[in-house]
C-alpha cells in the first residue's frame, strides 16, 4: 500500500514523536507482519510507517473514539467541527461539558470526537491534559486563526484507516498485545519516567504511570523477547530506565521538547531508544 504523506497526526499529544521520527525510523525492522502500538497517543509513528496491518491501543477512551469516528463517520465529524467558535467563553463552555457526567454521556460519539479535536486546536499549547477526575483542564489558547477543521489531514487519515487493516483497542498495554504472533513488531511509547520530581507529566489520562507500571512494562518486554518478538521502546534517560533495560540495546537520541511552560526551559532533551535486536 502506497504511503500518503498527508496522513499525519490529527491531535497534538504530550510526548508526540514527530521530533524523533528520523531517529525512530532508523531502528524499525525492515520486515514484520503486524505492527503493534500499545500507547498510541498522537500516532506520529503509525502515520509515518502506515503499515498495512496494525493493532493500536490507548487507555484514553476519548482519543480512541476520535480515531474510530475519523474512520467511520468522517463527513458528520467535519460538519460538527464547522460549528465550533474560536472564542474564550465558548471554549470554556465546551471544556466544561465533561464536568457533568450525565450531560457528557448524552453527547453522541461524533460530538465527543469533535469536542476533543476542537479543544486540542484551540487550547493553550495544543496540550491535551486532564486532571485526576479525568476532566480536560487546559486553558484557552487565544490563537488568531486555529485550523479547527483540517479537512486535508482528516480525509487522508480516514482514507488510511479504511484501506489498512487496523484494530483499535482501548485498554491496558498488556491486553493490547494479547495473541501477538512471532513475526509481529511492537513499538512502545509509554508515559516517560520523570527526569525530576517536578517533571512528572502523566496528565493525558487519569491515574498516571508510576515506577511499578514501568517495571510491569519491562516484564512484558522480557516476555516478548523470550518469544523472539521484536520490540522498540522510547523513554526518558533516567538512571532507573537505563538500569531497568540494561540487558537490551540502547541508543540515546536528542528530541526538541516544547512541553515546558517556560520558553527558556524548552529545547533538546535526551531520550533513549531500547530494542531487542541489532
């Protein structure tokens, strides 16, 4: 299947991999049957590779809903997106919808997907972030002309989703690889181990991802490795992560990160790519 360069991330997501695509692509095996990505997020690597067969997962229900609506209800989604306004009072009205669980449950799946895309395009820094209750809490971005209805990208992504054989899952990362075959390839992009106490950003899903979760993920990598299944994993360069994956091949790469709220704190950040093959 020919790759479409217009199929690109629809949402800006924390830890998105656009900055690292060149480095990551150097480490992707030439051949594999099915591509697995248990922490999908913005999907930069998926859209870069555009595999014919994939099983992708994220624990965030709103995110997976956005992808399935783009695949199944594109025209209705585009029409709904056209209704949104780039105004602060309207933004907060839409943002508040998930504060009332009953009201939120009455929204259609199309309206929920449209809401997430709208908030992502108009919120500060384009940052998807939720609080402990799972409520979207990024403030209004005050952009002059945000591209709320990016039809070109939406159509390209929908086209890819419909041409390829992609299974969308929404659950735990271990469940995401159940039934995986030896010829498959897995790319793991978990919430990163914090480089400092203040840098602990796991706010794109309630619950967070602590050291116990990192260890559980490493144990899963060991199980895949024992079966001869190739995996590539990205994470932050911390003593904990380097020791955890001491038996695997590691490459340190530099990523441009613009997550910090202070401009002078943004810039090159070291990240590690871990793999179980040459």
